[in-house]
C-alpha cells in the first residue's frame, strides 16, 4: 500500500539520508580517536553556523562561518588539551557570537554553549567508556526518534506542546520512551548491566526530546521549518542532531551524579 502523501511524503529521503549518516557515524564511532573527534567537531561547527542564521537578525554569513569554525576548533582543543581548559574553550563561541553585532545574541549564546559542551561530552564518552556505551546512547536517540515519528504520524492524538512544536504528539513521545527502554533492556542482556540502565535509557530519551523541543522553539522564533537544507529529508544538522546533543548533555551530568556504566556492566571497547 502506498503511504498517504501528506503523512509519509518525506519518508524515502529521510531513510536514504539516515542510512548515509548512520554509515559515517558508525565508522567514526568504531574508529574512535581523532576520526570521531573530527566528525564531532565538524558537526558542532555546522550546527553553530546554522544557529547563527536562526538566532541573529540580520544574519551575517561571514560571522556565521567564523563562529562555526571557532566552535569546531573549541571542541577539538577542549578534547585534546588538559581538562582544566575545556570549560573556557567550550564557552568561547558563546561569548564571541554576540560580539559580532545584530539582534539575537541572547538566543545564540546559551544554545551555542550547550552545543559545544554536548560535543565535548560525546568525545569524552567514547574515550572513557568505549564504543559500546556510545552505541547505547546513539541507539536510544534513534529509537526515540524513529518510534516517535511513526507513532506520532500513525496514531496521532493530543499534541505535546503545540505552541512550540505543532507536529509532536503524546503518542509519539511515549512511544519514544518505550523504544528507549527496549534499547536499555537489550544492552542489559548483552552487557550484564543492572536494571538502572532502563531508567537511564528513558531519561536519556526524555533529554533527547527536550533537545528537540528546544530546537523547535528556536526555529519557531526564527519563523522557519528547518535549520538549513544540508540533509535531504531532515533539514539541517541541527534538525537531525538536536536530540543526540540533548542526550549527550544528560549523560555529561548523569555520569557525575549516578556513575556509569550501571553496576555489573562491562564498559566495552
């Protein structure tokens, strides 16, 4: 049966783009080291470039490119230099952004700081805990997004927050939590992790959804549907990685509060 045009019109392009991104991402995660750092730095830089266009009025293409380069360099330097230098480097793009002029620095600064910190968190997760637990986080976000997409469009129902993100439904939100819990259960079986992993998986799913909603709020303020047109079927990198970076920020905090991996788990390599 052919899908209804309005409901799944972008499905083919989304799947093809997602397959390419998955292949590149898996290869970089597996390789680790400078390969993964380079990919994360590139994504952060492009996200800050997109964010400049969303936040500032009027946008300045040269300032956007400069801030994107600064963001990529900040992530790379923060991950390569001793940890004591990580925080000021992570905050540098956020401070530099408003100095370029234009209205919107109050939007750019906090979001830019969170994006760079999330990039740093992803690299640290790969370096400290190995590919297995980074894969866990990635799969939690993918399950949240995919199940939320199909449940939201297939089941519909009440909207989660129509004033900010009109397309998101409670059915898709809850389906995302269920998918994240399923991923957690799979990793419990594979690694011997404790039951705490189920709660952490659902919490990471919620953090991913919060990142998605925050990006929707920024786009709604700018009056645009997508952050850019870099990825067919997905819009921009901000549209695709907002959830991943929200989950990474959650991990950066949760690891310090509750410890990770959960008791009994193998860290993986």
